[in-house]
């Protein structure tokens, strides 16, 4: 089992009160799995993704990743886990505008202490995998939205993560570009990459092997459960 969450809760203060955003979430993900999580705005799906990605910590419950209990891990350890085990793809790309594609992709390797020559070679290899060999020296403002997202995916996989997290990866793209991105995810998963993806689009979710639903902070694996309609809710503020 690559990932296991047991009775995860997340609380946020709201004035004098406390609001429980996630309620006793249990989740198991095996290596090589491909999971989509669907839910309307405010359902808690982005909060859940932040906990899975070690960007936040739960208020209660147990979180194991790659066999390590991270429930009480400090910020330094969580940063190490993010760099070593996780890759992130976001709706807004988050590319540095002054860096070309190679340097954007190489950034995680720099933080990991990889020598400059090696990180450049690995960044180039990742960009070639994304079909961007003709765009490697371009900056983000010289690339289309689909090309920017492919650079972002290259950055996410350059460190050979065990788990790829994608938060609305097609949300800022047209249909054709979105389909190209999903084809890339299909290939990555077929090659062994474990993927967890948040989406509000049913057609995108159906590309995954499994679909989970989250509503009012409650996660269900019942695929017969009523799913949110296409176009319902994009970015999650919870």
C-alpha cells in the first residue's frame, strides 16, 4: 500500500467556533493506481489534496505514505517527503516567468541537491518525453496553455516521484489541450506512476481507474453515488 489515511479530520477556526472540513476520511491507494476525486465547491477536495501532498497537516487521524507514519511529522520532514516522493500538477501551472522550460523543470532537482549538469540532462529528458524538444528554451509567455501544462508535468515527474498529484489539471485548458494532457496521464500511469487527480468534470474523472466522491467533508468510494455534474465548481476554497 503506497498511501493510507485512517479517520482523517481537518478543522479550521471560524471566529470563536471550529469548522470541521474533513470528517473521518479513510483512503487507501496502491502503487500503480489511478484515482479521481470529484466533489462540488466547498466539499473539501482541495483540503484533502493538500493533506495528501504534505502541504498541510490533519487535525486528527493517521496518514501513512510509503510505509512512513507522517501524522506527527514536522515541517522539515514534510518538505523532504514532498521533494522525494511527490510530484504536483496544478490548474494554474505555477511556472516561473523569467525561466525557460528547462530551468523550470530542473527546479525540484536543484532543491534536492542534484548537480547542475545532471539536473539539466534530466530536465531535457523529461521535456522530450512531453514532446517539447522544440520549446525547451522558451519561457512560459512564449508557450500555449497546453504547452505550459506539459512543462509543469515534466517538472512534476523529473524527480521520479512515487505519487503524482493533479489538482484540476485541465481546468485552464481548451478541450483539445485537455485531452492531450489526459493522454499523457494515461501513459504515465501505464508506465507505473501512481496518480491522484481532483476534477469536477465527469469525462475527465472517467479516465481514471477509480472514482471517489467527496461531499461536505465525507469521502465515499461508492461509485453508484450521485456525482457532481460537469461544470459544477472549479477551484475549491475549503
